[in-house]
């Protein structure tokens, strides 16, 4: 299921997945996920492939012996890029609209 509003070339809501063009994104790091979201908002039926066990690319966490190691950035220095991505999808980027799911391994696009 697509988590964002997909529009067809006329700006109409695309209801039928079979009518939408398909896109394949390889890698689920920040760049891959952002590309998948952008394509999805443009009306594509997007599939994301990831070779690792969980999404995140370099922003993953590693767990070993009861410890959690952060492998990625602990701070995002360009939040305006996230605001732009949300706006492209007709949403507003704010703390009250975000819901963290730290244990989720599925990435809806």
C-alpha cells in the first residue's frame, strides 16, 4: 500500500495501482527512501530493494551483546530537505505529525 497520495499525469488521484508506472529503487538509505517517496508522490508504484536486514543504509543501528550502536548521523543538518520532501507529498513536517516506530522493519512508500 502506498503511504502517500499518488497522482496521475492529469493531477487526479491514481486509485488503481495497475494504471501507475512502476519504479524500482535499490537501497533504503536516506537517498533511496527520499527517491522512493518522491516517485510515489509523482504517481509511481514503487518497490524498494535492500540487501541488509533493515532499512536505513548508513543510518542503521547495530545490536550486539545487549548494546545498540548508532551507525549513522545522530543529527540531521539539513532539515529543510525533509520539509521539502513532506511538502511535495502534501504534508507538513512538524513534530506533532511525526510518529516514531523504532522497531519497524517495513518501509511503506
